[in-house]
């Protein structure tokens, strides 16, 4: 079944979005960062009217581990569309594949490649922003944990013995530490068994799809973290919906594509529920109303206004721009406020250690007088 596998089974029985691809073609392990670079190169070289097979030759040298690139090049030389080859070799998810297909059908594949590049660029940007937001708090937390362990194993035991020898009542922080130390000393085996059991129980629980769904739902209700997750989702949701809607894809199919590429189980199920509502003939704004943990009254109002005025595409584009702007502002505010808050936590721990020493210093001063 070579020279192009009997013309790729007669071009998948003449299309319907290439029907079902073979199960032996396992999902590509390609990273989003690599996909971003590949689509960026294809887009920029495509703008200069450089043939795709020549661009793919260059990409083969740049990414020697990605063997699928040589297969895609062979498909292009055999006359198959880029969208088909990308789908067969799993270079890109459902959103990317659909965007490429719409670009080919609309005669503007370069624009579609640019859209797919922006899609993967934004995915990488979100990861970088999350890392940037969490990096400083993580470093401060590590310092707090190290200081706490140093205090517990080097400072507190010595202080306790000094308090006992001086017959001075222990401060509250040292009294609680002494209780914990005694408990751990006499019941060390039982405590480790309990900790190990809890760890494996939690790990087993979160392997279930229902548990991940409940956890993702719970995260949305958290004061700061939930707001952040919701903002990132809305930014992606409105942008993807705008791209697919502009390409002429119906709302129901757009929701299906977005559900396919969504990794968060709660968001995925919400999109599937909205898709079922649309299938029943319910308007998009009504379907969004039912997902009140995700969509606020502002989003629902904008979409309803677009449906009533016949300017749904324009309103979706406007919402995508607004959420892009709001997310950037929220991240900058979060970065600005996060650092002082973590410094306060570090200061509280240092203050706790200092206050545990104060009574002993006072007693020393008293004896000196």
C-alpha cells in the first residue's frame, strides 16, 4: 500500500473532513512550542510564495527529531493538501486542522497559517504568563519552607531547652512545636503510614474523570485562582469562536471543535452542554446563561445584543479584543500585588521566630540587672 497508500485510500473516500484516519497513526508527541515554530515558518515563507515542500525541507533540518515533517513533505509532493497531511500526522489539534481546511477552501491558506501560529503562540504565552506570575511566589514559598525547617530542626529545639533550663514558660509557638515534636517522636511510624495512605488515596481519586471534573469546578470558585482560570478560558473561547465564525463555521460546530481541544474537563463538559443546547435550537446567549460559573452577565448581554441586531460576528470579535485587554491588565495587577503579599508572609514567619526569643531575652536582661 505505498506510492502514497493507494492515494491515501482515495483521499479518504473523497473527503467529509477526511473522515476517520487510521488508528495506527498515534497522536503526535510534538510540543506546542515546536508547533508554533513550524506554523510560523510556514506562514512567513508562504507570504514570500516559497513552496511548502521547500519550507518543510528546511524545517526537517531544523527539527531532525520530528520525522512527521518528512512524511508531510512527501504528501505535499504527491499532491495532497496541507490540511489533510497535518491532520493525518496529528500536527495540530482540531482547531488548527479546521482553520487550515477553511483557509484552503477560501483560497487564503497563508492567513490560516498565521491564525494557527497565533493560536499556538497564545497557548505558549499563557504558559509563560502563568510561570511569570507563579515564579516569585514559588521562590518565596521555598524560602519560607527552608526557614521553617531550619527553625524547627536548629533553632526551636535549642530554644526549648534554654527555656526549660531557665524555668521560663514557653511562648505559644514553641509550646505547639514541642507538642508536635513529642507526637512525631512517639508515633513516627503511624504518622508516615497515614501520610502515605492519604497520598495514594488522593492520587487514585484524581485519576477518575469525575474527580478531575469536580476539582476543576471547585477551582473556579476560589477567589483569585478561579478568576484567573476563568479569564484565560474566556480569552481563548472568544478568540477561537471569532476565528471559526469568521471562517463561516456554524456555532454548533465551533463549540464541538473547541470542546475537542479543551484540556480542562469542566470547561470541556460545559462546551458539550452548550453544543447540545444549540442543537435543540436554543440561542447561544441562552446556552451561555446556563453556564453561570464561566460566563458573566456582560458576555451574555453582548452575545444577545449581537443575535438580536444581526451583528453576532462583530460582537464576538469585540468581546475577544476586550478579554485580551482585560487579561493583560489583570496579570499586570496580579504581578504587582503578589510580591508584597509574599514578603508579608515571609516577614510573619521571621516575626514568629523573633517573638519566640523575646521572653528569653527579657529574662536575660532581668538577671543582668
